[in-house]
């Protein structure tokens, strides 16, 4: 049975929270910093270095690694909290152990009649910086600080949901929602949405992922600290 799509009333999504930034400011920042991810090495901040990150990066294209994974890369479209295209192509990339674990989660999901729907994975550091610089200081609680980098920058975070026969299922809130509806301790959503969220969480945790408390869609690979913060453009990742 296909899960009916229901949404909480008027959620404060990232787009709503950041409304008022202004297309000019965002457009100027992205044009200067991203340029289709063609600008290499030019930024106001230095790429953060983590001495604990001793593992060699091994990024893989998730769609090539496991074609069963379904992608809905919101940052490759204007349908994201910035309201602009941030990625030059709709691609999901992650460290190889992360990809291997996701493939095992996909197998678990298939056994229950579902599949994984990937919203985002590896995010080049320059994108994190662009998000930060284009966000007013009073609203930066909603974005990662590029001075520290994010786990997405390490290729160790996955934003995802479930689909059934290709149709996205209802979860406790929309993706990129910044209300308590997105929190994992939310119990006010529809029972079926809560059950699916918990089901996805159980599968992800069983395969080595750690859930983020205030975003039902976000999971970090347990060994994320071993991998460096990276700024490799998405289009430059060739391993499958």
C-alpha cells in the first residue's frame, strides 16, 4: 500500500527561515564562489584540516555503486532552502564504506517493500562556505560553519528518506524543515509517518550510521572523523 503524503501545516522550512536574504546577494555569492564549481582554491577561509582524519578519501558515485538507490538531489535544482541551483549536476557521492553500508540498508528496505531515496551526500566545502556567507548572521544556526566544516564535506553524511514503488513516502515533516516536527523525538505526526521514520532509523543504525537528533533525514557514518574535509567538485569524482 502506498503511503499517503501528508505534511504538517506551515512548517518553517530552511527556505522560509532564510527568506529575505535577497536574490542579488545569494546570486552574487554563488556566481563568485561556485561558477559551476569551476573556481578552484579561491575562498576567504582556508580549508579546515583535522589531524584525526587519517583515512585516505575514497569517494564513489552512489548511483553507479548501487543502481538500486533512487536519487532526488534537491541542491541540483532551485527546490532547496537557498532557492537556487547549488550543485552543477544531480549526483550523490560518499566514501566507499558509507556506500557499502547504504547498499546493505537498501537490501533491508527492499525486503520490507521500500527503497532508499537519497537527497544529499558529499557536499564540497565551497558549497558549505557559500551557504554560510549568503546567510545573515542571525540565521546561521541553520547552516554549517565552514571554519569547522561539516560531515557532509567529509563524504560521511547522508540525507535520505524512503520510497515505495518510486513514490516518496510521508515522513514526520518535509525534508529541510526546521520545526520540532523534524525532530526524532516528535510524536505528533501521523502514526504511519512516525513508524516509517523509526523503521528507516533502525536500518541505518544497524549498518553503522548515527542519526541526527533534530533532522529525521540526516545520518552520519559512525567513523566520519577518520575522513578529511574535502573540496573536490562533484563533477571531478570519477570512481564508481
